[in-house]
C-alpha cells in the first residue's frame, strides 16, 4: 500500500455549461461567518452571491472544472 493520495474525480465530471442561475438556496449564517465571507468576496472583487457560487462549484466539482466554467462564462461576455 502506498501513502500517496488517491483521487476519485477526474475534474471533468459535469457538463461544461450548468445553465442559468435560476434556483435559490437560502442559508442562515451566524453574523461573524457572514462578515468573513463578505470580506473574502470583497478581496476577490466579487459580490457575496458570486463568491459563494464559485466556492460551491470548486467544492463540488473541483478547482480545475470550476476554472473552466468561469472562463467559459467570461468569454461569452
């Protein structure tokens, strides 16, 4: 057995285009978490919703696929 990490995702496990952002997920957050997330969004020059959407994509689909999706959306204007 090896000590090297094994990954189950290839980074290409979802469609390239997820479609429009037309579903709402409401989450109640403690004030400090809300403030910290807002600060992180501001550091990246994004609104809170956009920042959270990006972080959720990265968590769900992996960093590389999230970058591909953002790049594709940005190229559409």
